[in-house]
């Protein structure tokens, strides 16, 4: 059955007494060219394991299963899981799990040590989903997501337009010991693969989307993620205010001490958090316990 046909999947929904959920952000992809771009970005091999989040009625799932060794499809909507049992019945390499991905512990019995995430996800899921898997003990080798255009641009931002979301993702998805600005060639991550018109979905959302590809590299060796995010969150606590003031207030450190810390890392205390690169934040974290007396234990 051609699931890209609006007529066909409308009939499926009707047969199961189901409809797209606004609450869950369900918008089904109906453009085969965009589907191909997602698959090309994933560059699947016959040995690959794929985790798909929010498969809906299985449009993308079917295509993933044609190449991958195994597809694990995690769907929160019980009604959609019933539909998936029908639409994916011919594929023996697909495992359907009815669960909330943010609460589900995907064990190594379900997912191999090496796997990829490929998914079309709603806005509300983007940030927590990315953070969950980038911070896990078994992160994916690649993440290919369809997200809102604005969110994709925020994730892939560079100074002077950084955000806490961009810093959070790039902490795990930029090559260690290199600044993000220097990794714009092959292998750079994260990156926008393609923009996608809202007309490529049914029902059509209000805004356009984008396909992004994230390649986790792991954090800088010896860098404490908890300390890193304490410092970054402090810096972005009031994004329109000067960095030194934010850090001093939130970390409860003397302003003069913070100024010296920033200057030592070639950062002007009057800069705003959005102007710092991911490498700047890593350097600040790495030097936090060195002179002039900054100590991680002082962070409240």
C-alpha cells in the first residue's frame, strides 16, 4: 500500500477510528522527494539498527526497513501502534514499542551498541529528545531529524547567534579540541541538510521544517558535563545582559574574579552569551578550577 497517498492513509485512519493528534504534533510526510532526502542523509547499510521516534502510520518506517537490518519504532499513541501493526505487517525486521520515548529506557537488548536515530518529530520533543540520547551511556552514531525550521536554525547556530539549545547540542556534537567554526567541512555537526515546505505534510503545519543531521563526537576528555551546563545556563540566564554579570550572579562569585576568568580565556566580560563559541564554553569549564581561585565547589 502506498502510504504517501493522502487518500490511502485517510482511509486507514478512518478504518481505525483515528485522526492526527494536535497535542502530539502529528503531521504526516506526503512528499516522496523529502522522504528520499531523509534516507540519503541516513546512508543506511544492511547491518544498521535504526531507532525511529514517532513513526505515525509507518510511512518512513517502511522505507527504513527496506535497507536496515532492524528498525525499532517507538510510538506514544496507542491508536497509531494498532495502525502500525497493519501497515508494517509484511516487514519482519521491525519492532514496535508503545511508549513515551522520554520515559522509555531503550536497553542494549533492544538497540545495538551502534545505532542511528531517524525521525520526524514534533517541536515539543526536539530539545529533550536530543539531550536524552546525546547524554546517554549509549549515544547513537548519527541523528537525523525532521524538526521545525526555526529550531533547526537555533541548533546549528554559530556566534553571535548562539542559544542554550545550540550549546547543549554542540557540546556533544562538535569534534573535541576543535572550535565549531573550524569544522564546517565534511563531518561537521550539527548541520541542516535541507529545508522542507509545510505543504509536504498532511495535515499541513503552520510553519516550514528542516532536516538536520547530528553526529555525536563525545565531550572533551576530562570535562565535567554537569559543570559545563551549570556555567552555560548561568551565562544564558539573562541572554540580553552582559556575560560577566550573569555568571557572577548565578554562580555567586565576585565580579572581579569572574572578569579575570573571562579575560584569561580571551573573552570580553561585556560580551553576551550568544557571542561565545562552543569552544569558549569548554575552555571556561576547563579553566574553572584554576587561578585566580575559581573552584567548582563554589558553584551553588
